[in-house]
C-alpha cells in the first residue's frame, strides 16, 4: 500500500482568519499576501512521513461558504482531524469558535476526531485575544491548542496534530 494511514483533515473558522493560508503554508511552504478566496471546495492530497509512518492526507478547505455559515454535513463527514481556526487580531473570530464547535457536534460523524484550536496571525502586533484565553478555551473543550502564523512560521502546526493522531491510531 502507498500509505499506513489515510487521514481526512479539514479546516474551519470565520472567513479571513487564514485557513487557506495555513494549508498553503503546510502543503507548499508558501504565503500569499493577496490570498484569493477559494471557489468551490478546495481539496488537496499530500503524502507525509510522521514518526516513521506514511500518511496520506486529504485536506479539505472551505470555498467561502463559511462566510454564510453554510458548510454542510458532507464537508464534515468522516473527518479525523478538524482544525478550528481564529485570527488573534479579530476578537469576533474567537467568539465565533463556539459556533464552529457546535457545527462540528452537529455534523461530524467521527466521535474520535481530534480537534485543534489554532490562533493564527501571531506575527501581527494588534492582538485582541491572549494566548491564555485560547489555551483555556481549548483545555476546557478537550482540544489541542497552538499559536501560529501562516505568514512567518512553518509547518509545525499540522505536523503536531498528525504526530499525535498517528500515535493514537498506531
Ligand atoms: P480564509 O478566508 O480563512 O481562508 O483566509 P485567507 O487564507 O484567505 O487569509 C485572509 C487574509 O489574511 C489574506 O490576506 C492572507 O494573506 C492574510 N493572512 C493569512 N494568514 C496570515 C498570517 O498568519 N499573518 C498575516 N499577517 N496575515 C495572514
Ligand atoms: Mg479560504
């Protein structure tokens, strides 16, 4: 077989928080200041080696439907990893994390899905959400937590979750 694990991973959160940028950083190690909004569901496949295991990743990005909060159950179905993203310079995007969490509860068919809360854009100075707030929310809701910047930091964020998942399912 070409891989030891197949892993469906999706990313959710308010429009503009940097979801597509995080995936672009992860997949191609690039950053685009004028990241165009996605048309249609964007889907990428990537092979990756984590702790000696070959992972095949199916990465699902939203197509701007999140602006209208109309992601459907097919988007969530069977996901093993869910990245819940906010922009630490937009307080409202942190407050809406609860909405996205409710969507996961409603639609995700996989009870064992790993959730990771991601505070993005930590390269910017005007932060409206502290690291502690993010950490506390994640801890209270059994999520992993990481701060990142799609602009200045590298692939650590998703690798971190995958490493954990691989250990869980090994
Ligand atoms: P999405 O709507 O959640 O997919 O967000 P995008 O990936 O389209 O990003 C929205 C805007 O934020 C774009 O102009 C990106 O270039 C910018 N952006 C994304 N991530 C970062 C980051 O970590 N730091 C900074 N400074 N800008 C970012
Ligand atoms: Mg996008």
